[in-house]
């Protein structure tokens, strides 16, 4: 059996246990499974999305907000449209060179901020539009909440400063009152974001990670200490909280946690850094897909297209998606009535997701995104076209081998296979014409070489669950 190995393009080309290419598949324990496509369900925003949040209100219902450069919007699942909830003072002005809106939920209030507009608040129980957060908070680039505090970070004048509100009061920002104060971080470069943890937060800087610890019995509300002096973050939007830790992109690759556990080393780091457009590395944007236990990062490639690379934190494995998305976020479905389904499609066959999809069930988590038309959708539609490749395998040991057929171990009823033969590892890969299996599952071929590589393709929309390996019919070259 020749496995479809883990996607680890940084590994040696001669490593038979690692695959150089996979696309549109998700890791499973002993192979690969299908990845679902992104299909839109909403009408279009007026501009590209640069921030989104799904939040639960007092009544237990989830509401979705999406932010562009100049507008703030709330999704209406009944009409599939967007309600403009931009402050009456006028349009917002997000700088879009590398920024997105930084957003957090504080009780029933959504607070979103950027370096130009500062914190804007929306009370889900009473507001009809966003308004400037009361209490004269700093105009900061990033926000998080921890315990009973709202934390704002990185202003134009003080990119290394952390501010926090009064305890239990998001509108109180008077230094020295109700525990509110600020702290300058003396080294490590500008603050790139933060993540909340029990009793405080981790603050990620360009070249440091610091622990912000609640100190109720001390003279200061929070104390600060260096958690990692040699690790930092290059892209603020790459920071993703998931699985009780956080993931982020540093200058040399992907890491997890304050300890800087390498998750991409000798797997995908070199591949990614060679593929990403260096001028846009600070714009890499990540999100969590809790259903599939994945963290995904969207990035601009050197050819000006966009890619998605994902990490399965349970299996410690990577994959790629060939999907064009302009923004990713983790959402909880607001739920849809039968009348709302009529707005989606006049027929059941026309619905973008199956009737048992979590999208139709209010409160279920689902991985979401916006497409190039600025429409929101969920990665819950039909299976994507999947491609899987093996490594180059010396089937005849040091001798040439002849392959006259192979089977792909998969429950995909429809699939095709291809084979490439080479005399040396340095030779280029050239696949034969794709062929379908016969009634007994054998894909016929006539391939002679010292090294063989196999490729399987499962078409878009095919219903399947697993693809594991290839079983080749082999004999020594020159023998009958």
C-alpha cells in the first residue's frame, strides 16, 4: 500500500511518508476526507469585508455583524440582507493597508475599533446603530476583554501601550479610578494584538510575548512579565484563539501558544514563506473552524491570487484549500425560518446547503467567509474537487518497475487516477492522462520507471468520506 501521506512540502522530496501536494481535503486519522465549498447566502455588502463577529444576545439568539472600510452592518437572516448600523456621525475610515477591525463582545455590547475611528459600541439589547464608546477611551488599534475589563492596545502615539477600563465598567477610562490604568511595554516592538486567558491576557508584540496578569491584592491592577523573549507576531490578523491556546504567524513561520510551539517547522513554513507575497505578509488573516478542529489562514500569493492554508490541531497536520475568500470568521448560525428559506431558494434543490446542515439550525457553529462579490456564506456546501498525491516511490527497489494498474482506496464512487514515472529523483513529474477505474476498481496504466508517483482526483460534488492510499499492480521491469 502506498499512502497519501501528510501534506508536508518542506520535507525532503525523497521522503516516501510525506506528500508534496494535496488540495481541498481535510486530515482524518488515517488518511483524508472531503472539504466543503464556500457558497454565499447573503446579499452583498457595499464593499469588501474587513471584520466580522457572531455574538449572542440576552435572548440567546446569535447576531452577525460585518464591517467594511466605511460601514458597519448587521445581517438579517429573514431577508438575507444587511442593515446599516454605521454611526450617524458618518462613515468610518478603516486604514486598509494591513488593518482589519478588532472586535470583542463585552456582555451584551459589541465593541469594535481601529486606529482611525477608535472604539465603537453597539448594545444588542437596545442599540439601533453603533456609537462612540462612552468615557473617552483611547483611540486604539486592538481590543480584547478579560475578566471584567476591556483592554485597548496600540495607539498612534504609543504603539507599545496597553490601556484597561475600570473593573466592570467599559466606559470608565480615568487613570487610577476603578482600577483603570495603562502600561508601556519597554521593549519588543509595537503591540500586534492579544488573547485573553484565565486571570489576564497574553500580549503579542513584534518581537516579544508578554503575560498580563490580574493582581487583585497588589498595588497595581495588572502586572506584566515576559512570557517569551524570542517569539513575536508579524501579522496582527493571523492571531487565532482556539483549543485553549492561540496560533499566530511569526517572521519564520507558524507557532502556537506563549511558549512558541512550532507547528509549521519542517512541514509548511518554507513552502508558505516562498508562496506568500512578502509585501502583504502583515495582512495574513486567520480564523478558527471549530467543527473540523482547524485553524485557517488566508494570504496573498506572489502571483496576486489568494490561498488558504490550514492546520488541524488535534492531528497536527496541514492542508490547503483552493477557495477564493476575502475574509474568514467563525460564526454561529442565526437560524432560518421556512419563510427565510424561500428567500434563499424557491426549491429544495436550489438551497446552497443540505437540509441537515448546521447553517439552518440556530446557534450551531459554522466556518464562514466572504467571497469576492462581498457576499457572506458558509463552508457547508458541496464537496470541493479533491486532489491527492503520493511521494515518489521506488517500487522495484534499486531496479526499474512496471505498473500496469492501481486502485485508489476510497469510498468515492467516482474518481480518476494518474501515474508519473521517473528514472531519477531530479527528473520532472509528468502524469499520464487521467483514467477512471474499471468495474473492479482497477485503473489501467502502462508505466515503466524506477520511481512512481500516483495522483487521485475526486470530482466536485461527489459524496465520500475517506481516501487512504494506492494499491499498485507491480512487476519488475522487463519481466512478464
